[in-house]
C-alpha cells in the first residue's frame, strides 16, 4: 500500500478537492439566538431595530426629560416679592402651626400664641433714612473685624464680631465706636418690627421680647473658611435658635444692584414649591419660627449683602436688653 501511494505521487496524481458548498444551504442559514449581540454590525444585520436608531431614540428621550425637568424646577420657584416692586400692601401667607410649637407657647404665654402661623413681607415699615443709618452702623462695626470666609456677623447686644475664624468683643476693642444716636435708631426700628409682628399675628405686644441671637450679617462670595460660613443650608429657626418663636429680617441692600445670588427662599414642601424673597433696602420679612417656615439663603455670588436678623420670644426668661443701655 505504501509503495502504491509513493508511485502515485511520482506520477503527479493530485488529490481531489472537497465538494463545493451548495449556495442553497447559505440561503437557508438562520441567525442563532443573540447572534452578534456584542457586535454592532452583526446586530444591525440581524436585529429588528439597529443600534444607531436605538441610540438616537435614547438621546431624544434624554433631551426631552432634561427640558421638562428644567421647566419644572423653574415653575416651582415663585417670587413673593421682587426687588423691582414697592409693596403698597403686605404680602402674606398663613399655615397651620405645628402642635409642638403651639403647645410650647401655650405653656409659656397664651396671649403670645398666633391663631395661625405664617409669614408676611412689608416695604414701608422702615423708612429709607432709617435703613441708611442702620447700613452705616453695620458697616462701621463690621469694618473693625471680618471673618475669613464669606459670612461675618455683628451682634450689637453682646458686641460679638467675626474676626478671622473666631469672635472678638467689639465693646472691648473699640468701646466708643457707636453713639447714642446709633443705638436710638436701632431701638426705634426694632420696636417698629416688634409691633408689626404683634399686630399681624394678633399678639399682646407687651408679652413679646427680643431674644438672642440678634445680629447684622455681611455676606460675600468669598469661599467658606469654617462650617459657620456655610449659611446656605436649609434650616428651621426654632431648631437652630431654640428661644425664637418669631423671626424677622430687615434687608439693608438691594438684590442685583448691590449683590447677586443671596435670595431668601422658603421651602413649602407641602405645596411642592419654593417661594423666594428678593432683598431690598428697608424691606422687612417676618414669620413664625416653626417647621412651617423652613428656609435657606442662596449663596452670594458677587457684591455684598447686608441684613439685620431679629428674633422674638414669648419666654420672658430669654429676653435680652436693648444695646447701649
């Protein structure tokens, strides 16, 4: 047998090629399940919808969702008072008080309990002249210190002043900085705001007291140096300042003119909407300090924002005396 094979090779016999493939067999070939799943070309060949069309569809859906979400976010921020407006009448809103808030005041002083909790904004309570004088007072005191971050405060009652990453007593470092006229202007404005809160919420004004902390604030776009500079976190005043039952803010600078960012925003979760107040020199915003008025201040992005925060309590033991007495 070996000799026969060798003889055939010498004669040049060629091995027969394999039979040709039948074209009909190729036509009847069917794709296997998931064939080309990770191969875009094969997928486009065998799939009902090409990868390219799927990608276009996904991108289109993403764009639509983004536009709808952006519009939703814009629609849920309502402006209670714009800086361009002069409010002839108070803007206000009422809510049910939290049971714990009502019970606390009821136990302290029933005539200090509001029928309903809420908020109001008023423009003509503090005169332009009074606002100018308070801005000058605040700048005079804050110029003697200043925090390392973007938030500085001056407490005219205790003399506490931001200085670097700590506080100093301004009355010790600069005992004669303020005049009696400065203190008289401050007391006159404080009494106006206190009386307006008592009238609006139907309280006995004589049972409402100024409480600690009450302070001027100066906010800029400088990055925070400590956690105390991060003023923009949402909070409830009653939790941050336990003695507060009513909070008031007197704005001493104009939004857009003197600073950017820095709007005050109420978070009305029960209505799925936020309501902003655009600061304006002389504008007063006041509200009950409970959970119904959770809020935050937007980060200031430019310029300097000045305001005076005053807290009022129904607890006589938490009252503080007027400065300069």
